DNA sequence: CTCCAGGGGTTCC
DNA sequence: GGAACCCATGGA
């Protein structure tokens, strides 16, 4: 049973201050591929072993565990971290607005937030993302969860663990229709399962060494590594992404990130990305 | 039919 | 370092 067939729980939600976040813009701006809209203003998503219904009312987020269980303290900490609600985006956007061009991007999608998603899920999704487009990234990652991931209490499927995926072959992954990316997924799983690539180690490394570690995985280059460092580890100062440099920044920003974004280039890029998809 | 989608590996120079 | 070319797939 999938979330679209489940009764949406609407009693006793956890409420969090949205701090200016726009939930829908944030979930569907191309940084996460595990969410879908189930009703007009209700979204369902999976992150790690958690499945969630989420709704926004004005500047408040309403969150429900999709299996109907009560949110505990760990859940609350998890979702605060996930939605990056600890960051002062009002201050950031004010800084960004010192650049006229960047201000234009911020004003186009002021509610976009850079999420902090679980490490292995993020790694898998951005391996899938290479030379691919968002609808297909979403469908491949969904098949990866449903075909090989553990079933959660609410009926959804989480991403498979590295240990599970490491035992499979590219033939096993045929149902994903992931093409040449299948062998990359398996190598990532094997290197994470063996400990050659570990979340804890990467978390302790500076950007350049963390990137070097991630690119040891077959099929992970600087672009995918930077996406993982930004969208999972919240390395907001990570340097721009290759394809992005080619497509947008060199056209509109002449190859330079605005000085106003120093230290927060990753967040700035997310604003730029949203703007560029509509304007380029 | 062709072209492309938020790349990376390989193989040159 | 950088450029050319290949990689598999499905949608437009």
C-alpha cells in the first residue's frame, strides 16, 4: 500500500515555525526526489527510516508520522535538522541582496531552503541524477526504494541500506532502468558497506578532502560529490557544480559567485538554480 | 526520427 | 588541465 492509498492523518500534528520557508518550493526544486503531493496542500515524503505527511499553513509547518505514531524528541530533532530550521535565512537573504543579480534570484523563490537529507539516500539519488532529468530521477529512485528497500510501518519503502545493495549485481538492478548508473550505485554501496567511504569520516573532513573521498566511488565526480556535501552534510560553502557553471553562472554571473554569498555559495546556488530554470 | 536531461570515465594532447 | 567521445534510457 502506497501513501496515495493511505488515509491522511490530520490529527495532533507536530508544529514547527517555518521561518519563511515555502514547503512546496523547497521539496520540488530539484534537491530531493522522495516527496510527492498527495492532496492539494499536503505532501508525503520519505527520509531515512522516516515517512512523513507535511502541510504548510501560513508560516507554520504541520508534520505527521505517516504510520500514525506520535512524534518523539528524536523525530523533532531530525525534522528540524532536515528542514534546516536552525539557519537564519532572513539574515542570509539580506546579505545576498547586496548583489543585485542574486537579489533577483532570491526574490524569485524566497522560500527555498537547502535541506539536509540522509547521507546514503542522497548519495544514491545524485548518482542517479547524472545526465538525467528530475522526473526520471524521481521515478528511478522510487523504483530503487520499492524494489530493494525495507518496508516501513506506514507502507512506504525506504532506500535500501548499503549492506543490502552491496550484495546485488547490475542485472539485479535491471528493473530500475537506470542504465549505466546501475554499476555506480553498486560500487557506492560496496564502498559505504565496507567502510571505505563513511559518513562519519566525511563529516570530519574539510571540503576538499571530503570531495576526494566521495569521488573514490566509481561514477561519482565533483558534481555529484558537491551535491552530497551540500544536500546531505549542509556544507553551505561548497563550491559550484560543473554543469551549473556551464549552463547558468557563466551566462548570467560571468563565472563568479557574487561576493555577497561568500561562505554560503551552496545556498546561493539553490536560489540561482530556481531562478535559472524559469528564466534561461 | 533526433535531441536532450542539474555527469563521469577514458583517452588522448 | 582541457577537449573529444562514449555511455543507456525514456520523454518531448
